[in-house]
């Protein structure tokens, strides 16, 4: 699995008018920008560029920026098209999917925590009840005191 964060950081440094680390500043990128990146940075592999674009564009803040008529930017930050209504609708649907996924993940974590707590409670040893007519002896921890140490030596 390719870690996209260093690649995105590199893109932010090289193309500061198109790429932003701070998610709230992200703007829709031009279609086919991955080809421009491959031409401008031949040291990056196709897989690295793909992982970086996937991470960058699947972000909820990026999707919120994809509203109908919003300008798309190229590597230099110049306008290179606009977001269509179909693309804006897709972005809204993706945001809803992200919210649903986060909610399910949170519910699953809460359920796992509750199950673990229940298992821990069930694993606790129940104190024995005395049998009819018999006494149970209880032992206390020995206390380490100077006198008991002297007697032991």
C-alpha cells in the first residue's frame, strides 16, 4: 500500500496554486491533471500519482468544494473548466456515503467496546457462597513489617 501523504506534500510544495495540505483550501482539480503531474514529475510512478489523487480527491472537504459551476484548476492554478451538475451531484452522494461510513464505523466501535466490557464482567470470578453449615476461611495478605522480617531471618 502506498502512503499518499508524502506525495501530496511534495505536490503542495511544487504546485502551491493547485494543491493544498490544509483540506479546507482544496479546490476542484482539472480533469486529466494526473497526466500533467506525470509529465512534470517523471520520478513519480503511475501508482504513486494514482494513490495521491485518490487520497486528495476522495477527501470530504474536496468533495464539498465540488459544487456546480466551481472552477477547476490546473497545476499552475489557472482555471481549466468547471464542475458540472452531474459531478456536483456525485460529490454530494459521496459526502453522504462518507458520513454513513463514519457513522457505521463509530457504531461498530461502540458495539465492540460494549461487548468487551460485557465479556470482562462475565469473566470476573463470582464469590463463592458458603455451603450450608460450613464456614469459608478467608485469608488476608501477609503484611510486611519489620518484626515479621526479623522473625523470618
